[in-house]
């Protein structure tokens, strides 16, 4: 099957600010594709172009076989989208919100009502169906917004940071809904800042920075690019920290990092468990006191620190100014 989403050399500028600088994507049908990056990296602009809300300054893109510019009108009936903030009417009930979307898709009054009830049940909102949305919790509003994106049964779905601001329980519930949709054949493009979310949902992930893809692969492949496993050791004193840095340098398969404030040394390694044993044995021989030791996989910050030279959290703060 041809890819459900293709983008080639997308460019978008806002005055002197380059939002997209040659964005290339290819998303196989029936899969989840994650766009992972900090605020301001180009994720939302990409989604807006692919959903026909913006026109690119250069490049081209197709979704479900339709050109996002030339075939924008026909494409809109083939896609669903849920943005960073729930696009629901607070003064309408949950059922009325979904019925309104159905009528906008020209489903007719009867079918719109039927579809609304189907989705309210699917998203566990039946008991709240006839309550005004202004009384819904954040998780309920998110589920209703996602239900609205599915009213027309689109084969391609775009979710732009769908779990931002949700508590862990609501986030996990929404993940289950997304997994169910994809199991049913929906193609999903997901933007997120959370490695955990991309790890859980995405078949492949594109890491985006400065408006272009800087790395592409599965979650494990991206983690392997930044050195695979990490040994983290917390020392008792500055002297122990310096001794540990020298002793552990031969084990590192990338840049070894030290945090003098936390008295911590982080060592990228291969064969994590065996390397941790070797590290602890070597430090014991050096009479180094280790207060805490652990083995972990890379995080979002680790990926961005390696790929861009800066931590993702720093970049998010800058783009929020």
C-alpha cells in the first residue's frame, strides 16, 4: 500500500522565523508515526499543513492520496484532527458537541445522533452525555475532543500533543483508546514532547528540531543512537566523584557526564547489566563510596542532548518566552 502521509521538502516561514526548513515524512498506512520534539520545533506547523489549515511556502504533501493544497476540500472529509487544546463547546452537552460535528460532515440529523451515541459509549462518556461540557474534567474533555475527530470515521488521524496537561491516569486511558483505533486500521500521526508516550504508541518516530527531521527510527533505535543504556552513580564526596570519572571513562561508549552539584556521574554503556557490575567492582577496588547506583535507558533529554547539544527542557523554555 502507498504511504498514508507523504511530505517532501516542506518549508514554512513567519516573517524572519523559519518554522519548517525542508520537512520530509513518509507514514505507512495503518501505523502510528510520532513527531517528537520541543515546543517551537515545527511539529504543530507540520500538522496544520497536513490538515489543510496552512499552505506551505515550498514543498508538497499528500494525505490519503490527496494533495494538501490542490485537493484540500476533498481531503478534509478523509481526516480527523485533535489539537493541543480540546476544541469543544462548553455550553453544549457532550452529545450535542458530537452531533454538531456530524452535521458539519453532512451526515444528517439521524446519523449524527447515532454516531454521537456510539462514540460516547466507546469513550466511556455515556453517563455524562447530556451534561454541559463546562462541567467535564480535563480528561473527559480530551476524550470528547478525540471522539469529535472520529465522527466521520476518517482513515487518517492527527493528534497534536493530545495528552499535554493530563494526569497520568487520564493519559494512560487515552493511550488505550489510541491503541484501539490503530488496531482497527487507522493511520495516526502523533506529535508529542514525551518519549514515554512515543515509546508506548509509535511504530516509528521522527525527532524534529528547527523545522526538519534530525533523526528517524523506532524508540529503541533512537535510544541506541545516544549510547543505549546509562549507568548513573551518586558518590559520597567530590574526591570520589573525580576518582569515579577517571575509573569509569574506559567503559563509556559516548560522552561521560558529571554533575558536581548532585555528585553524580552518568556513563553511556553497552551490555548494561554487565557494565554496571564491572563499574561497581572497579570503584570498590578504588575505595570509592557509592551512595546510589542505577541502570536506565535514555530519556527525551538524553536524545536531544546528543542530537542537538542541548537539553529538550531548555529548548522548551526558550520557545515559551
